[in-house]
C-alpha cells in the first residue's frame, strides 16, 4: 500500500523506523543527516536526510488525528472505549501514555466514522430552535391565569 500522506521529516515528531518507535532529535542539512532517538532501545542513530522520508513512517498524536478528522480527541477516546473504534496501541513517553496513529490507522478510522450513524440525540434536537419569545410569554401568562383559577380560595 502506498503512502497516503507525504512524509515530511520534522524535528520532535514520532516515527516508526525498522518497526520501532523513534523521535527525530536533530536535522542537519549541512551534513545531510537526521538523528533519531529510539524510545525502545534508548539509543540514538543517524540516517541520511535524503532517504529519511522513504525510511520513516510518520506517527500522529490523537490531537493531530482529531484535527484531521474534525473530531475532539475526547470523542475519539470515548469511541475507542465504546468499541466503535479499534483500541489504539499506547506508548509510554516519560510519565505519560500516548496514542500514536499511522496513516493506515487514520484511513481506517475515517472509514469507520463515515459508515456509522451519529451518536446521541438527532441533529434536529441538538440545534437551537428559533422560538418566538412573545408567543412563549403569552402562553406562560395564560397558563398562570389557568392555575390561579384552579386554586381553591380561602
């Protein structure tokens, strides 16, 4: 399968390289080198900048995926808990666990989201309806009069 997104090599972003999680720590145009820090082995290594886009598979955070698909990250996490979306592998980065998505994951998620009905109330109910304020006030006054007539006197 070809890459859906053009790989742009950027510092401080996560990638898969030879099946392992790496983060670019330095890019040197002068030396034509990219320095990668391997999160699994804790070892840094250099690869050629010219070949890096073909050798690195970009990974995207849940926030980046949310922006791409126009969903809040909390919604994607909720859908994952509800098993609407497949459970995404989490990586421990420092003290945090983060979800990282490859291109194929994003494409699969977009297909799943496009094929499912909306969750929650129908859109017509979610929209703020245009209410005629005068009509509501008149109806309330009329209802108050009816209630006063119903109250026993004394």
